[in-house]
C-alpha cells in the first residue's frame, strides 16, 4: 500500500506486516505486529488492512498496539488520503466506511 504522502506498507505471503522507513533511518523495513493479507495506506497514520479471516483492521498510529478491529468483513480494502475507506465483501458488494458500521 502506497499513500499520497509517500508512506509505504506491505504484507508478505505469510501475512507479516512491514512499514518502509528507509528514508528515515538505517533500517529499510520495520516489522509491525499482527497478520494481514491485504493492506491499504491513505497517509502515514491512515492505514487499513484485512486478515486471513476477512476481518477489517485500522492502524492506531502506535506500533506497540498497532491495530483495532472494525465491524464488518471484507476481501479487499482501499484507503484514500482524505480519510475515505472502501471495502469489497466476499459476495462482491462494495461498502464505504462511515464510522461505526460500513454502509
């Protein structure tokens, strides 16, 4: 996931999560705890993901406790720089996140 501000995140085939920090120090990639299959970044702190059980998570901005669960399930997700988040459910329906529940 690449954000408009240049933030880069990725998940590998095992579900491990990484944030690119090569422009900030000597380590190119920093591991972030958790496990995701999909990730999308709208900005440095506006990062969303989906795990292997199709559960949705939002990055808290703090690596010590990085993810908070969000109601709903999805197979793909997209986060925009303006804070908009869209996801696709397993049956193909498309939803926009509006706060407490997808709509």
